[in-house]
């Protein structure tokens, strides 16, 4: 073979004898995947493929439901948490900046962990970390402990964030749009549900904020279950192994025509992709970061904008919920439309225009047109599922998707860290919302520009090679 190989030559029949009836050649199989099972077990993979695919779908949906409640449930009870732990205002501000920081730091680790242990195993461990963090965090009794356990929870969310597009690409290569839409819809539903339900659930549990936060550990525990049988990725397509750990297998071939059957163990590692050489990768990373900035600003400050305009607290919370809920149906539609277009730029422009219109409304008539602005900003926030879809489309292989997802999300979340804090500073020093809204508009324009660049029909492998 032309590629580098490690060959173990082992005679499996006597010279000149016929091929054993149960051998790989007799079954017409040239390669059996090196997945920790022998050839006989490997032959059973197609039979298990159907149930494995169903488990992956269930796992994707349940995991997506758990990728935001740890954040939005805390936002709903932040005042109670501050009072209970004696947390200062500056520490509370730091707490709101921890999620994107953790997403950036821990997300980088995801591809390496997936190569070593498998994507399914890493996501399973991520769900375990989320479960443990949500269960322990409310009862630490100190601000430092609360932050430390929050980091554990966010670490599980970070690796799952990065690997979800990878799993979608490997298991559903011909349905990237629809599966990304399903995942994004479940994520939006979990985000909105935690924001809307946490306070009523807390009251139903006797008013204890600890119980109100810990109850979400039950949903996270349910998300662990589908991944347990998939820890070793049984039934995965060959692309799974190629992407995570290279092509590795047992090749059975007859040497010199009539000679003995010899077993060749071949391992081909995919070339390392220099992702930073790709302009599309950088454009997608900046697009991801700017849309994340807009989303965190919306989640953190939109309700306050409405309240300062004279809208009641209850109505302001409902308006925020409307913004979050808009992502449920659109997160399913937008990825499906995006995968059918050669260029996703028009969708980027349409979403950005909705955002600009919503910001203009918040400045000119925040109370009079509150419901319209909430809907427009909810549509604009659907740049997130679009970004995830483009991650799956801008790379040809699973390995490329893994690297691109890690790079775009880690770099993007780093970009998003200062945005919500800067809005708070401008609001405090100016005494109004004119400057903060101007900042939001100023960030939306480059978001649209880099989104158009990221939406071009090309792959990061080709760009990195050049």
C-alpha cells in the first residue's frame, strides 16, 4: 500500500489451502473497523444501526434541552442567590460572564477528548457533569463554591456545545439541516422553559431557591441515559471512526495469488487541518461571537429596557419569554432552508435586518411597540442555529467539523464576553439606553458582513490546503 502501515503478517490457513468459510474474505468483507470488537461482532453492526440511530436522536434532543437551563434558571433567581450567599454586585456581574468564558476555555478540549474517547462518551460525561453541578451547586454555601461548581456544569455544557454539530454530521450526513434544526429547537425550548418555569417551580417547592435550581438536575440526569449504550459508538458509520481516530482496520488479503491468507493491520491518520489558515473559519468564528454577544445582551438586558420604559415587571418577563420562544419554530425551519441554498448570505441579511428593526424600535418606542420588538429580536437571535448549520456545511469530513466547531465556538465565545458588561457600563454612565442600543446596532452591522463571508459555498479543508 502507498500509505504508511503497520503490518502484522499472520498465516490464517495452511499454504495452498482454501479460505476458511468463516473468514472475512469468505464473507466478502475487506475491512472490519477497529472499534474494540472482533470481525464477528463487527459484522453485526448493520443490525444494530437502527436502534443506535434512534438513541442518538433521543440523546441529541435531551442534551440540547440541558444546554441552557443552568444559565437561565440562575438568571431567574439571581436576586435570591445573591441574598442567600451574600454575593456582591461585582461578583454577580462576574457570574453572568462566566458562561461564555467557560464555553471558550473548555470548548477547545472537546475535539481532543473526542479523538481519545469517542464523541458519544464525551457527551455522556458532559451530561453527567451538568447533572452533578446542578445538584451540588445550590448547596455549596459560599460564593467561591458556587462559582467552582458552576464551572463544572459549564464545562459539561461547553464540550457538548462543540460536539453536537460533530455528532449530527457523522450520524446524519444527508440530514444536517433537519437534525441541526431539531437540536436548535430543543435548545431554544430548554432556554425558554427554564426562564419561564423556574420561579413558579421554586414557589411550589416552598420558596427555596436551592430547590428551584437543583430541580433541573433531574432533566440533566435523563439526558445521560441515551448515551450510555453509545459510549463505544456501536453502529456508527465508518465516517465516525475516520473522523475521530483515522482509518484503522484488519485487511485480509491473499499473498502471491495462491499463498496463505495474511492479515494486514492498517492505520491511516487523517492530516491535521490548520484551521487558522481558513478565512471562512475566521469569518464563521467572528459571526458566532457577534451573534452570541447579541443573544447575551438580549437575555441580560432586554427586560430592563422595557421596565425602564414603563412596562410592568411581569410583562417585561413575558416579553423576554416571547423572544426566547421565537427560536423554537424558526430553529427548525432556518437550518433546513440554509442547507438547500448554495450561499447562506441572504438568510444572514434577513436576520440582521430584523435585529436592526428591533433595536430601532427599542430606541424610538420601547413601550408602544414592545411586542413587535420582542418578536423581531427573537427572529434575529436565530442566527445561532444558522451558525451551527454553517459549521456542518463548511467542512467535508467529521474531523473538519470537529475542528471548525471547536475553533468557531471557542473563539466566538471569547469575543462575546465583553458585550453584556459593556452595555451595563454604558447604561450606568449615560443614565439611559441610547448609547447601549447604538452599540447593539454597531455590532449587528459587522455581524451581517462576516456572516455573508461565512455563508459562501466553500470548505475549510480547501482553504487550509491552499
